């Protein structure tokens, strides 16, 4: 399996948790500092975490 260097997680609202997605990436040996995240609705176009990941 190829090594994953970065990860991205997203939930739609502040009442949801990123934990399960983050845990899955950590299990795949992605460093916590390389996991970018957003808490934003799926219809919202601006996703700062995703934009940051795409700039890497």
C-alpha cells in the first residue's frame, strides 16, 4: 500500500465530530500535523482546509 503523507477530513456541522476520520488517517500513519480539516456545509464552496491541502 502506498504511503499517505497528507489527509483531509470534513464534517458538515459543529455538532459532528472529526474523530473517526482523523483516527482512520492516524492508523494509516499520517502525521497529525499533516491532517487538514474543515467544519463546513457540503454546499459551501470555500473550504480552507481543502484549499491548503491542494496548495501543498
